[in-house]
C-alpha cells in the first residue's frame, strides 16, 4: 500500500481551515477502504459512489488502490469538494471522479457506497433513503467514522432503509457499519422536513445535513430579538445561513431589503431557498453556496447577520468564524454593520474589531453575546 500512503501524505485540507491538530486523512478513511477492499477489487467502472468524503481520501484512495474510475461523489461541504479537486489535481487524478448532488444521478447503478458517517442522524437518514431508492439492489454500504461519534442509534437509522446492518471490528478508535439489502420504502420522501415555528410564525424547511434541522437554534433566537435595532438596508447577507431563518425574518422585517443567504453546505442552501419560498419572500432572498461569501464583491453590502460555527467538522476550532469575520470586513460598505451572536466564552469582540471595525456589545444573556461591528 505504499502508493496509497504516498497519496495520503500529500493531501491537504485547503481551502478549509488548516492547523497542526486538523488532518486531511484519518483512521476511519483507512478502515473504510480496508473493509471495502473485496467489494472494490475488480469492481466495474461507474459502480462506486462516495458520500461525505472529507477531503478526498476515500475517492482518491479508491482510485489509487483499486484502480476505480467513474467514481461519483457527493460532499455537502463546498470546502471539502474544493479540497478533493485540489488534491486530485496535485496527484493527477482529476479525471477519475465527478461531483454530484445527493440523488439519482449520484446513485443509480451504484453497487458499493463508501460513506463517512455524518454526525446528524437526519443526515444519515436522508442518505440511506437515497441509497435505497436509487442504488443497485445489491448495493453494499460501508459507513465509517471515529468511535466517539458513532452511536447505536445510527444502526437503527440505517435499518429503516437497509435490512442488514453489522459493525466491523474497531481499529485505531474507528469502526465501520456495513449495510445491505434495500427495503421497500414509501413513495413519498421524508426529506426535506417542514415544521411550523409558532413563536415566529414561520415554516422552516430542512434537509438532513443542515445544522439544527427545522428547529430554532438558541443563538439565532437571541439574535432575532435585535432585528428592530438593525439599520435599514438595501442589501444584506445571512452569513452561514443554515435553514435561512435569519434571512427570512430580516426580509419580513425590512420590506425593501434583498438578502443573500450564504452557506458552504449544499443542504443548507437548498433548505434556505425552500424556507424563503415557503414564507413568501423567495423573490428577495437568494441562497448561494459559497465559501465565506467569497463570490460577493468588495464593499457591496449594507448589513450582515452571522451566527458563526465554533467547530470545523467534528473538531472544536474557531478558524471558521475568523474566516467569516474577515469576509464580512471585505464585503461591507463603509458604515455597514455586522451583527454577530456567539457563545460568550469565545470572546470574539477583539477579532471582530480587527476584521471589521469598532465593535459594541449590544446584548448578553446567560450563554450568548450579541455584538454590532461597524465598517469604518
């Protein structure tokens, strides 16, 4: 396996956050490839689908180790998708795969599915549902992850769609769940889920991979209290939009504003667009899959709302938030405002002042702080 290890040694996370404690390849990637070795050896081209590949280890590892070609890949994260592309270019394997949305194009005819287990059970449920509906009846799913993130509930979720589920022996604090034999499922898809939030009078639409699902995240709830105090805007951005609750409520509150709801998650962008349509503001809320608003022009926005993550993948890390603050400083017009909600212990005020401009604490409760940063 020297060729595979050489590949792994050259792989990077870029453009995702890079740090000494963050890695492009983990033990779960290696174990998934080992457990699927018999199924992948000699497998016909075009019969492998990869879902949730963090930075390309499963896709490119399959190409190098097993000669796989015509690999179909779905990654919810845009930075993961771009990291795979960068790594494939580096090792000359760009032609071995193509990126696709979760659905029929990804899965029809697939006999092997390699999956990095997501942390959300709803995400896993939507993936397993899609595999069962579209893949070959003889499909086998190899779903792996770190032991600390695998729960017995994942077996039960997989069994809703696939009859046989078993766990492999663990190795290096990782394990693989092997699932096969698709069940007969109802005609109607369960996803996306729509729930009505009585406290806001909103219908929220959520795909499985979106943060907080159709619920109201408590940080978002606190930031919503400050909407009446925000400046009137012609253009606004919901940065890291999730299901788009902030974008939709802002559009309802300010009748002339046009809001761009930005997220790197494909599930979040689809959910935000659907939430906007469900609440009658689809014409003024545009959902865009982007890496920290990189596609938006400099000095083009009056107002930004942001409930930033405090993790990168499964790791607790504030690098993602810093990237979003830098983006806000770039795209805000002079005099424009960034309103941010964050866990108070993170102490983002200094970082916000450095990236955007003078930052005032506008509200604080037992858990969260809301700040207003003004672009000078």
